[in-house]
């Protein structure tokens, strides 16, 4: 067994953490939206935050770093940057671009809207009930669209990694 294969395995395992965390947080968010008790909303949002910070964020970062190291070992910068360096394999570069788009969505939409949701949850907890502001924050169209877009982009990256179409 060589270093490239070990790194590839670790890269895939980190990807499992990312995808598993994303599936879990999607379920937690759905349950929070359906809850009729503010305490359940708070618990589900706590789970959502845990999965995001411990699995999705860390898993995503480790997946990218290990992917870059693995690609570098297996094919050097040409494999990573494809046609930009005269290479013929471009799926790694496409994956990096999609990951950059994900980061753009996260920092421009998800993080700011998540802060609004956190404030609405705090106020609702103080009142001991689900408030219209909390309901509105949970059902924020931009936040929900961003979450769906990120999930689609993650699936596209997985498709690129598996199929290596170009």
C-alpha cells in the first residue's frame, strides 16, 4: 500500500463525515421546522449547529486538504489545476471551483441568516414559545435556498470525484 492510496482513503472518510453531517443537519432542521415546542426547536438547532461545526465544516475542510494533497502526490499541480497548466484532467479544478462557490454561499447567506435565526431562537426561548419571528427565520427562503444549493453542489462534487468525466 502506498501513501497515495492511504491519503485517498482518508480523503473519502473525511467526505463521509461531511456528507453524514449534512444529512443529519438537514433532518435536524426539518424537525425544528415541524416542532410545536420551542424547547424541541432549540434542541434541534443545537444538533444542527453541532453537526455543522463538527462534521460539515471540519469534514469539508479536511476533505479538500486531503484531496489536494492526494492529487498533488498522484499528479502534481497539473492534476490540480488542469488546463490552466496544460493538463487534460479538469475534474479536480471543477471540484475546487464548486467548493469555492459553496464557501461563497455559506459566508454570504448561511452565516448571516443563521445569526438572525439564533437571535430569533434566543428571543423565543425567553418567551417560552415559538414566535412568529422564529417561524419566519426557520422558513427564511434565502437560507433554505442556500442550504439546498450547497447540498446540490456537494452531490456534483461527489459525481465529479467518482466519474472523473473530464
